[in-house]
C-alpha cells in the first residue's frame, strides 16, 4: 500500500509541478496584432452571418403559417438566401 501511495504522490508531483518552457526546438507561432484582428473580424462576420441565416429561416417558416404556398426553408437554403 505504501508503494502505491508513493507512486501516486510522485505522479501528482510530476503532473502538477511547475510548467517549464519547451526547449526541444519546437517552434512557437505567434500572430501579429494585425493577424489577430483579422481573425477576430472574420469570426465575428461568420457568427453574424450564421445568426442572420437562422433568423431568416425562423421568420420564413413562421410566415408559412399565414401563406401556405411558401415552401419550407431549410438552414442551407437560408444561408443561400442571406448570401443573395
């Protein structure tokens, strides 16, 4: 039992010990401020686009109750409608 507790204690020390910087020649890729802003802008646009498609789909399918001739709008087609 003592051996098992020693093994667990040594594993805990190794796992929870202070993290060191890897010096094994691993490259560190850092984005410049300009690249970071571009990624944030693109992701914001993508989220707005997808939320707009979801909203268009909800409004279209809600309007189907009043206008039964309207076809059912899937999410993929709502994406196409927002692109147009």
